[in-house]
């Protein structure tokens, strides 16, 4: 018989319970972003020409767009794991992990590898600076070739998040980021690192001399990231297949291909994957076409602002994952009242955090942009970058609170199994407002240049937030059944 929860029994203190999951999860989500942040920081030191940062940003995003479909798709694994755990059937979780991983590998072989050879055409059509397009292609292709490893990371990560054991992924994230920082620097600069890296450059340069590694530029930073992803996959894989986990949940025996589990993951996962990937496509169009269309300086300033935006919302993504795990657990217990309370708690924490980020973006916007501008950059060019980036950060600050609420509510709905309506709505709103609104701002208000699309993006996030809020308050998610008898 499935375990049911006694309404009279005590529950963990809500804030402690949330932070116990959200703390390591947030740190893990930040670690994902830190890899790209590290690559962008290293690329900013390749030379005074700002072209390198824009190339890394465009290459990374165009590669991430097709990868994100699988990431969003695999995110629902935590829903099955957490709800079965809440229902007292935790041993059912590993089968979802294995079969989701198989689906991810198939997607990589059939879709991602062929796409990698289409990147030169993608960047040629964008009318990007040819030199920047070449480097963006190199960076993006390497990330796509290594994406099979990220399928392992995502599948295993969702198991540990769903089981409320995010510390495993935190250890993997910290280890991989340290590895990425050192190895990417060694491969990017070889044994001749720039003086701007100081003592760290001397350290990585000495390593490169020992192994006789020549500078590989932006390509080296991509290879370092893929190698770091291998570290990030190895740690949770060892725990998942370890003696303790196998004894408790039969993780090794669940490896068999199961049509039933794949169908379950597909039914719930396709809207989540569509929602996630579609947003990435629209953001890619936004950055590569709408912003970069105005030139390399606009692209570079936009990517600097985008990197800070990523650092601000990744902790909220972590809270979203925690909300999904807790809502899933209590829905599995049949306690939608507690699930509702945990969802609102996640929203409140996210609002406080991203509200602080908004204030920082407004007050220290110039200093934040200058951190990515080398001292030997042409003074006039440097001032243009700072001016543009500052405007972008103001727009980013305007939607921080809306973004906080939208992400956490989306996670709560996903934890309950409500993915179809939010997924379809996201597709409609993003194409209408981000893409359509962005092009409209360019043509109706040309004097705003690349700032116009940023205003459209801020509008989209505000509208999406309101839609998800009304969806959650309607309460349809409370009637969805995920756990099978």
C-alpha cells in the first residue's frame, strides 16, 4: 500500500525545509552559470578588441538553444521522483532517470550533432561580423559535440533534486567549476597568459609550460567547459550507482529500457521542453539578431548585461527547482494545502533576492559593465560599451521582480504536473512580445537602437508573470494525478 501522510503529524519548519533544498540547489544553479561567466571573463582577456566576448556569448547561446529543449524536457524527471517519494514509492524513481537519459542521448545523436554543422550558416544569415561569426561557430560546435555528457548531468541532477538530496549536485558543480576555471585558462592562453590575469595567469601559464600547451583562444575555453562537464557528470553517477543508493532504491537494476516510463516522461516533458527551448530560441533571436544587428559593440555590451541577468535569475531557477520538488512531494502525499504554502514561500524568497539584484544593477551598473572592459581598450569605445551596457542593466532591473515570481510559480506548476497550458502560453507570448515586439520597437522607435528590444523583453517577462500567477491561483494543478496506483 502507498504511504499516506497523517494530517496531524508535524511537518518540517517551512523555511528550514525550503532552504535545506533550495540552498544547495541555488548554489548548483549558480555553478552552471559560473561556467559561462568564467568563459566570458577569460575571453575578455584575449585582447582589447571586444569582439571575443560577443563571439563567446553568441556561440554559447546558439548552442544552448537546441540543448535547452532536452534540458526542459528532462526537468520533469524530478516531478516523477518527488511525487513517488511523497507517496512512499521512492524506488520507482530510478527507472525514470535511466529512460530519460536514453531519450536525451537519442536526441543528441539525431538532432544536436547534425545541428552543430549548421552553425556556420546560422551566423552567416545573422549578418554578424565575419570574424566574430567564425569564433562563435567554433565555440558553439564544441559545446554541441559535448552535449551528450550534459544529458547525463541533467537526468541525474533531477533525481537528486527530486529526492531532496541536492548536496550531491552541489559538490559536482563546485568541483567542475574549479576544474573549468583552471583548465579553460590553460587551454585559452597556453603558456603566454596576458598580464591582466596577474598571479592566476602565472599559475595557469606554468601548467601550460609543463604540458607544452599552446594558446587556443576561444576554442580552448569551450573545450575546458566540456571537460568540466565530464567531472560534473562523474560525481553524481558514482553516487547514483553506489552501494548505498543501489541498496535502497535498486538504481542499478532500473537500467532497462521501458516504453511505459518513456511515454510518461514524454507526455509531461514535451510541454516543459517546448516552453524552455522556445524561450531560448526567442532570446537567441533577441541577442543574435535584434541586439547584435546594431554592431559588435551592441553585441558585447548586451552579452555583458545578459551575463549579469543570468547570475541574478539562476538562484531563482534553483528556488524553482526546490519549489517543484516540494510541491511534488506534498502532492504525492495528497496535501495540496502544504504544496501551496511551499510555493508561495519560494516566491517570497525569490522576490527578496531578485529585488536586491535590481537595486545593485541600478546603483552599480557602470562598475559592473567596466569589469568586462579591458584597461587597454580604446577609451571612446570603452565609454560606448559602458553607456550601452548601463542602459541594458536598467531594463534588466525593471523586470527582476516579475522574473522572480514567474520562475518560482512555473516550478511549482511543474512539480504538480501542470506543464501543457504554461508551455503553450509561453510560446505564444514570447514570439508575440519578445520577437514581434522587438522588431516593432526597432522600426517604430529607431532612435532607441538596441535598447528598444530590451524594453520589449522586459514587457514579456511582466506579462508572463501575470499569466502564470492567474494559472496558479485557478488551482487546476491540484487535480492532476502523477503517481500511479
